[in-house]
């Protein structure tokens, strides 16, 4: 099995988001516009800087709760078969 890296996560990120949406739409709303910036030591760092720059951008930061991050981590686990931690910039 190929080790998980940022490129592999990016290639299948839509699958992760689809899985998350089917399980928890509010969590999906909190993370659908994240930019994947780094993956190291089983920690995936997400950034929302680009989303905040857009005119009329939606601010979902208030719904990025621990339970929603856990739902995203679960979706990643189901797609890739490994446990990771989600870090939000």
C-alpha cells in the first residue's frame, strides 16, 4: 500500500467530501471550501484563507466544531483506511 501523502489526499478529496456530506451535511458545509495545504505525520492542515478573500464569502468558521472535525476525520478514515488529525489554520 502506498503511503498517504498530500497529493493522494487531494486526488480523492471529493470522495471524502461526498462521504462527509452523506453522513453530516452541516460538517460538509463547514469544510467544503477548505484548501488542503499540508500533510505531515498523519496531520492534514486545512486553510480557509482563499474562501475568506472572495466577495460575499460564506463564513462557516462558527460551525467548525470538534464534532464536525471528527466527522471529517471519520470520512478520511473510511476512504483511505488510516486515521489522521485535521488541523485548521
